[in-house]
């Protein structure tokens, strides 16, 4: 028998903001932008008790919770805390971990469970360790497959530990409304309810197989098996190594101010460099993405002649791409992404490795960091950027 945990951080973004700013504690807070078009990204449980929900417009949230505090998001903090809690699990418990998103992961603890330590004991130890070492709470589902473990972590929040064993399904799983079933979206839920499929138990009922097949086509059997607790979904450890690393941020107001945009690009690139070093990877392709005032997204990328995790090179390449393609453009969002990644121990010192590198038609591949910096400064007739070891530290 396998023992799988799904660890879900409680109100992650909001909890990180409370941890970062003690003045927020014991008050209703929600993470969002500060413009009229902003929506709630995350709310703490005090705000949720007032009816504040994710994806709710800020003006609506403030109407139902008059003393709601809006905290501006700090994505670099979320990424840092995410890496810390997953690294803590690996260091203290097991490397058998699949990162599902920034605030959740699956952990196979089969090898940790024995006559002395039950699965609940291990879950409590992980929960207590995260709380004591990082200051954040999590809820944990325990089952013999990923689907049931995830349903367990949502059953009781915050700071819950819930088992979802086969004999517990009639009372813990089947009574839940279909909207709470993982993999069931809003459109499917509406369609199912129109045909009197209202609970997860209705999906598990074999008497409804015909109507499920008619409504859900080829997906019906998977959902039927999941609802009955039948799954053999192995953890995917390859997900732990990212294929790309990126961050973006929306400005409070649309802007064409290069100084403001430059500072944000530097901040994003520094965070990306930190994550590259954490994963012990280097990147060869650097991309800049912008979203204009009309919500249209544009991306430009440059593939370098060598792999790098050098902060100055990533910063100046991103700035150079922005200067080349988007200067004086009014934008609402800017992002930086690195891709074409390779692990450090896979790199070979071989001059022939990059013989097939082709120079970009839009951007000269032979530009050094100094040449990019000089080009940008010349564009504005003053020294507005310098090497990171001179200014950005």
C-alpha cells in the first residue's frame, strides 16, 4: 500500500504577506493590485469569513468587507517561501516529492510509514516543521493515490489533516457537491446538475454510467474511477526541475517610464537568477514579455552563445531586448523568462558545443554586456544603468 500526501499551503499569498508585515495579522487582508480593474488573488481566512473570494473584483470585496486591507503582491517572496518549504521537506523527510504548483506538492511517504510511525504521525511532523521553521500553515490530505490525497487536503482548512481511505469515501467524499471534485470545471458542473448529477457520489454510482458517458464523452470513465477511489497515478519527479523560469508583474498604472520599467526588469531578473542557482541550472534563452494597455501580449527572445546564470548578463540582455523592441511603449505588465535550461553538471567545456549557434536577425548576438549597457545609455543621453556589481546590489 502506498501512502501519498498532498500538502496545500493555507491562503498562501495572503499568509506570506502577513508573515512579511506583522501589522496585517488578525485583520482581513487580500492580495491584489490597487487599480479599479484588479481582482483578488488570495484572501486570508478572516476575509474569507466575510465572503471575500479569489477572482472577486476588489471593489466588490471592499463592499462586503469594509475594513478589508489590500496588500500589493510580492511575487519574489512567494517564490522564495515556496522553494523554502519544498526544500525543507526534502531535507527533513524525503526526496519523493512532486511540485504541483507554487503552493502545493505531493509527497510519497511510503518508506517513512511503519509500525512505529503512522501516516498521520508523518503528516503532523511535516505540518509542525513547516510552521516552526517558516511560520506558515498548511493542510494535508493522506491517501493511497494523488487524487484522493488532493481531495483530502481541501476537506478541512486551515491546518487540517484528513485521511481519504477507501472505507471513508461514503462519508468524506461522496457527499461533497460535484463542484468540489478535482477535474470538474464550472461548465461541466452546470451540465451535470442539469441532469441531476449533484454530488461526487452520483458520479461514483454505476447506475449513472450511461448519462455520464453521454455528457462527458471519453472523460467519464476516468472521473468514475477517481470518484470510486481507483487511481494509480505515480508521482512525476521530473516536474521538480523547471523547463523555464520566469516572473512578471503588473504596474499599478500603465506606464512608458523607462526608469520605472528598468527597475522592475532588474528586480525580476534578480529573482530569476536566484532560482537558477537554487535549481543548479543555467539558461541559454532570455525572453522579455510585455502586455500593453489593450491587454495584448508581446514577447521577444534572444538565444545566447553560451549557457549562463550570471545576473548581470540576464539583466542587461533583458534590458537590451526591451530597448530594442518596446521602448516608449505604454505597458501594464512586464515579465522576464529564461528557458532552454540545462543542469550545471551536464555542461561540458567544449568549444564545438555552440558551433551551430545562429545570430538573431533582430538582435546582434555578439553584443557584450558593456555594449548593451552603452547602447541603452546612449539612447537616453545619460547613464541610467550600470553593471549590477556597481549599482544593483
